[in-house]
C-alpha cells in the first residue's frame, strides 16, 4: 500500500501551470518537430512521411557542410578567446579596490543591451570608411580592411564582436576566483611556485566547475549564433559567415522546407550535445570537475 | 519582543495571520487585477458595425504605403452595409501568412509578394480566382502585358494586383552635367553605361574612388537580373533552370569587368562609405553614384530628401545586340492580393478585391506608393499629376513585350539566395562567371528535381 504525503495534491496543483506549459510549449513541440523531421512538410501542406530522407539528404547538402564548417570555426576560436578574455578580466577585477566595483558594472553592462542594437553599433564600428576601428588603426599607420565585406575578415569581425557579451562569464569567474582558498595559494607560494604554475596547479583546478559551466554555455551560444551575423553580414560575403542557425531559419521560413529544417534542428541538438560532452568528460577525467 | 519572554499570548494568532494574509492578499490582488482587465482592459480599436460580414485583411506594407491602403479600406467600409474589412498592416507577411494558413486560421485576404504565389499555389494554399475574375469582368486585356504573369501560375489565376513597379535606371542629371555629359544623351546600351561611368568617376588625391557613374551593387537588390539584359533568362519553358546559359555568362562577364577594372578592395571601400536607401545619405541623392537601378518609388525618396535634385529614369541599358527602343527590357515587380484556402468569406473577399480593381482606386494607390499603373490604360491625369516625373517610362516598361517577372517557380527563394551569395564571390574576384553560374545551375537542378519529386510523391499518396 502506498501512502501519499499530505499536501502532495495541493503541491501538484500549484505546479500545474508550469507542467502544462512544459508539455504544451516544450515537450509537444519537440515531439512534433521530430515527427516533422521525418516528413516532407512545407507548413502549407499536410506532412508526407518520408522516414529518414531528410537526414540522408543532409550528407549531400554542400550548404549544410559549409554552415557546419563556419559554425565550428566560429566556435573553435570564439569559445577559447572568450574564456581567456573573461578569465583575464575576472583576475584583474578580483580585488577590493573601489574602482573594480565600477569596472564590474561596466563589463557586465553590454550583456543587457539588446543584440540587435549592439549589432547596429558594431556595424558602424567596423565600417571600413567611417568606422572607429579603422580610424584607430590608421592612427598607428595600418590601413584597416573592409571588415564585413571580405572573406576571413568578416568572420574575424564577428568573433571580435562575440566578446561584447563576455560580462556574464566574467561575473561567474569572479565569483569562482573569490572562492579559491587563499591558504592554498599562499601554501603554493611558500612552496616556491611562480604565478603561472600557481594558476595552473592551484587556481584552475579549483575554478574548474566555473570553467566547465561557462564553456558549456558558450558552446551552446556559439552553435546558436544567429542575430548578429544575420544583421551585420547576412551570411556573406559569399556565405563565409553563413552559420548553422541561419541556414536552419532560411530552410524553415524562406525556402518553406519545415521538415528539412526540423531535421537540421535535431542534428544541431546532437552536435551541441557532442561538443559540450568534450569539456565535461575532460574535466571528469583529469579531475577537479563537478 | 519583550526582553525575558520568549512568547506572548496571541503570538500564534499573529503568526497565522502573517502566514495566511500574504497569500490571501496575493490571490485577492490577482483576482482584482483579472477583474479590472476584464472590465477596463484594452478593447479592439475597430468599431465594427453589427450585422456585417467581417473580413480580415493582412497587408505587408507598413508606413506610408500601408496608410494609403488603409484609406481605401476605410472608403470601402463607408460605402458598404454588408461587408466590413478589418485591416492589419504587418511585416514578414509571407511567414505570418504561412503560419496562419498552417494553423487553419487564415485571414480572408492577404497582400503577398508576387514571388510567393507559385509556392502557395502549388501547395494548394490559395483559392483559384479564374472563375471569380471572369465573372467580375477582370480579364487579362485590362492589365498591362507584364502584369498578368504576376497573377498566374501554371495556367491558373491565383491573385489580383494591388500595385506594381518596373525597374529603370535613374540618372542624377546634376552629376551628369558636372561631368560634361549632355543629359539628353542618356545610355541605351551597356557600352554607353560603361562610357558614362568612366566620365563621371572621380578619385581623391590618394587614388581612392570618390564618385562613380554606375555600380551594380547599388542598391544590389536584384543580383539576378543581368542575364535578361543580355537576352538570357533563368528558367526555360519547361521550368528547368538555365542559369549557366551563354547569354547569362556574358552578362556576368560584364558584371565582373567592374571589380577587375577598379579592384574589388577599392570598390568595397567605396561602397562601405555609402548611405542606406531610405536616408538622405543614399548615394544617388548625394551624387556619389550618378545612376542606380530602382523602381518608380524612387521619386518618393527624392521628394522627401532632395526635392531640388534633377533626375530622369530611362530603361536599364541592354547589351548592344539586344537594343530595341520599342521593346525595352525591365523587371516588373508587383504586390498581389490573394484569398487563402480556408478563408471564411471567399465571395465577400473577392467583392472587396474587385472593388479595389477599379481604375481610379488602383491609380490612387499607385500614386501614393509612387508607382506606375498596373493597368493597360491610364487616366489622363495619372501621368501629369504623378510625383514621379518619369512615370511614363515605367508605364511603358510594364507594357513592353520584353518586360520580365520573377521566374515562376516555387523554389525561387532558393534560386535568388544562391545568386546573392555567388554574386558576392564574383564581386570579390574569387570565382569566374562561368564557375559561379555553373554552381548555381547544379544547385537549382537538384532543388527543382527535389521539389518535383516531392510533388510526385504527394500526388501518388493522394491517389
């Protein structure tokens, strides 16, 4: 015989709105999206069952591979770069100096600016003729490139722009750094470890959970990057900044291939899962992880 | 709390009150808010008269163009005692319409882009209008030659026109004169255009481009049209792609001659300093680019930001072998009205559309949008009173036998996406015209085969 704890029904009633939301707006759409990925579906017609044809078609789709390649390049450079920059800023801000409190606010402030507004600002910063970046380069005698119109430079510009929202990671790293026991660092100093060795052998293992967390979040963000390239380069020049989410969006709403777009969405989920498994497994294997 | 005592009589009661009251207050507040919203909350702004059939009409135009249509809708509503049109101007109309149709709750009338018609029609999402149009006397003869193909697909009529615009070459006469060019001798062939460009080009002391006569990428909205000006096309009569046909290759050889001649990097640097369309910094208005490919709506921009600018529109020049002054070449773009399948009141919807097709109303709408008429015959005052001094050129283009429309295929969005991407590669000098067009051809052969395969499967499944 099972016993029900008093208040269980009431508690369930209280969470019912959330449960209904979870089922209606998350689980059901996910299930439907998987079903659509197995169909030929344009939204204007009833879905036609084609089993795994959409998934098979991905292998022969050169634009799919191009979008994967572009996204991987973007992720492979922007994630470590963001980690280094945010950890560096957090390290500089890890003091009790009053100025550091002001700088913390300044570093976090860009993350609350809407992405579209930020993209418009960066669009002008990168303008090759009137932009501040090229103006700055010209002061030191460098003739700046056409940032957003030239292959290679456009990708570089988007990666630089991705550092705009590094503030969130800085806050997490800062909290982690403040939790590092000073006794450990002092002991390492007494043992004769230099600053680099102290950081690698003492600080880094201690803040590993924060590193893993930030890497996972940044990996997901990198795989889903859409708004900034959509506004700043429209995927160009010649699809050199055409990312996975942009292609998915185009397939769904521009080319009206909702079935194919759903398959792209599920493959994206698998790719993201595979990518976030790497740092997680590495930390588990080499220790210090959650 | 009093010192020395842990509890007081009545503490338990107070604790209960503190526990219960916030919850009661919260629930009471929520109920009061809900009641307040129900009683005094927002109401639909339309004052819909009782007893009328209500039509929901979604239109893609917002801003001044959307307001022009709203005025006509208001006039229709005033003259009616059986139908009431509820007008909603929204952006991204094709996506929202698609979702509404898929959800089984479409509006009664939708103002779509004409290139949406093939995919919507093939999917069976639109009501065919052949019979309704014939019974209302809205025949092909009434419309300018190039307009009818905008309304049809695979031999059936799926839409009615609301506005249309033909593309022409706009010339800044002030810049032409300053370069010593007689404004009367406007370019007719692409060789003439190249020559005009050479005479207008200005460079700074350090060799940077400061002014150009013509630039394909300004505004660059129609990267795919150039083959038509060499006598080419993008689809054959069977609907198969012809992107890599020799005339198209010749056209993009001409396009490539610009980055080859001036340098891709120099052109990109020049382009990046140009202002956007819709602003006073648009390079045609500032004189940085002396001629641009644009539609008749260009006059609205000129009148808004540079009313003293002297301009003229001429048919876009063609390859010398294609010159025929009596039959100019140009794209006709158009906005169409459709009745989606599942619309609640198709007859009433068509009555509203028919009312809009009356010449005076279409001309009023065209004038407000700054466009040419979609009709074969215009009223005497239309050209004289139009805000665009070159509107007669646009009217003539719409009636030209060599005017062309967006290729009528449901995979057109993919086709144009391929063109836009490859054009950038060509402009950067990274690929040859032949390689560019061959790549587009291969992709489109595959896409069209895929689309046809899907249609066959659907037909087999239905049978």
